[in-house]
């Protein structure tokens, strides 16, 4: 059997079969304490692709941190072909501050490819890209909705990139969405280096969501099987993914108190009433109506809204949205049942029996 070659990340050599945790320095905090990117590298004994899984590019999007923690506990990683590199917290400054942005007010995911002599955001983006991303073959970037906004588990991918499309389908979610990468994003800069990246969106900022965490971890495992990094297993049924060709936001027609009438994953039809916006006394109630047929993949949670505020994110499909809603419901139900039957408690944290 052919043996893997050593791999070098940020100047550190990792031998086949070795696991190492690296700390890559970035700009220090204002207290002059050093702060760095924590990187875990698992280098398999057998050759294969190098996969990066990253989270918290937006510092308050923490679901991905827990996804990576659980991913690292998988026993299958002992028989890994290739290399798994994980960066659970890219925006460490924002993570410590419970903030989406960096202390300089910039969005890290609009600061790529960055510069070694630029702003804090530019320097962090440049370090991440040059020291880590440049060494990988594929990448999965983990995100959530913003504060007070939840996203249905979904994959966003570049429709013009065939490897991205294959990874998106392999992830195993009911809904995947065409989404060309924007200038300044990690995806855009990585793809410019020839590295396919898919983006997992699920849940809300500063919240752990068990269904979203399980869907994310399972999806990464599915991609690793697709890439030949871990052994494939026979499954009764494969989750079929439906591609949303585009999406749109339904905005609030007035300022007031929002009463939402449909959940994530629900179907909308043209003209259907999906929410009510009222004044505090209830004297004025304005219906929020859907302007298209589709499925709700994102929504605001805070019931206090202003006129023009984005309320519902609707994915649009070329086929019957009702069938897709059924798929989403079945997928979510299975994960909720699994969460009850298999609680995510580490063995060392399990309660002691009397």
C-alpha cells in the first residue's frame, strides 16, 4: 500500500499518521497578548486529498465550532486517507467579543485576499489564505444566519464550478442553492487559487442548534466519503438534493410588531399571508404576503421590525415546492429523533449512575 508523504503547514512538518495542533500568530490584542489561529491537522497514513473545514469567519457564528469539535471525535479519522485540516475559529477577535466583525469594524469575509501590511482584517485574511488555504484541495466553510436570523440547513455553491457542485450534492441536504462567490469573500479568493469551496448555512448567530449541528457534521462526513477520505458505508436511502435556482427576500411593508405565521422550511405561494405587522395597540394590522412560490430558507426571529426590513428568505425552484417541503420535513424529523435517541453527551461528561 502506498504511503502518504509528509505535509508542511505554516512551516510545521506533519508526518503520515500524525496529528498536530498548530498556533499561527496574527495581530496581537491591544493588551499586547499574543493571539493566533488554532489549527488541527490530521494527516492520514494513506494518500488522498487535503480537506479544510473552517468556521467562525464571522465571529458570532458559533454552530460551526461545535460541528468541528464533534467531527474531530470520529473514530473513522484513524483510518483517514489524505489530510483533514480544521480551523474552528478563524475570526478569533470577533469570537471573543461575540461579534460578527473584527475590532476595526471590517467584515473578514469581505477582506480577502488581504495583505500582510494592511488592516487587521486584511492581515488575518492574508495569513489564513497563505498559511493554510493555499495547501488544501477542497474546503467547506461553516456559517449561520446573522443575529436574530435563522437559516434552514442549506449548501451554497458556485454553479459554474463542477467540483463544488459535486460536493454540494454529496453533502446530503434537501436544499442546495446556486450562489456565485462575491468579491472579497474567502470563497472567491480560494476558487481563484483553484480550490473548490462550498458554504454551509444553518441556524442563528450566538446559538447552538442541535439539528443544524448534526446536519453539518453528517454532511462533512458525506463529503469526506465522496472524496475517498473515509470508507463509504451502505445506506438505505440517499438524501436527494434539490437545487434552488435563485432566491429572494420578502420585506416588511411597515414598521411595527411582527407576528410570523410560517416556520422555516414552509411552502409559500403567490399572495399567501405569511406574517402580520401591527402597531403596539393592534389598531393597524398589515398583512405580509409572499410574492412567489418557494420554500422559506431564512427568516427574522426578532418581532420588532422596520419598514423595508428583510423578513423571509424564499428559495425558488423549477419544480413543485410542495415535494421539497416534504423532503425538508422528513430530513428534519429524522435529525430531531436522533437527537432524542442519541444525546450529544461526551462519555467523560455523562452523569454518574447511582
